[in-house]
């Protein structure tokens, strides 16, 4: 199979409708595609067509790419410390919202203090501040 043939096959994917993509997926992978969309199917099919022609990555190449990714914080998708917020008593979270600074202090038993009141969650505080529903971790930048 020539590179020109590969290029034509990849271009053909762009012209396929969703049902044609699903049929091609089944042909190349040997099983039906799960719940997905056309964009994802095109990407997976393009990869598979090239994989069948050029072969898979060697173990050595995988190791090299892994080492490169380990040194790049943007490529490392591992959770940092389980992305859990600090429940250490006295920890303070701050947020400037609409020009005003808001500060929350962590109390014991997973409760939070804001403006002299005790709240059970950061989300409750964010709702109190904004008047709308918010993910509290997201609002205070701890997620």
C-alpha cells in the first residue's frame, strides 16, 4: 500500500457520513463502535489506517515518548495529590470576584467559615456570594 493510497483513504473519511464511519470502524477493528460521534470515529479510523500501514509504535519509541511526557508538566495527566482540597484547619481560600476579595477559612470537621458564618461546603459559600449555583472548588480555584 503506497503513501498515496493512505492519503486517499484518509481523505475519504472526511466524506463519510456517520453510518458509513461506523461500518468502516467495524471493518477495521472487528467490533462495533460504542456510543461515540463522527469526529471521534474519524480520528480513530485515521489512526488505525496508518497503524495498519506503518505498524505500531515500538516499545522503545513508547518508552522515549513516555520519558519526554514525564518531563513535561503539561503532558502529565496524573492527578496531583488526588486533587483533594486541604481540610487542614486554618487553611484560607481567597477569590476576587467582581472587584471584591472574598476569604474562606477551613474549620474542623470539614466546615468552612465565611463572613462570620459557618458553611458545610465551598459551594454553599460560592452560592451565597454569587446568588447562583457554583462548584465551590472551581469558584475558589482549588479544583
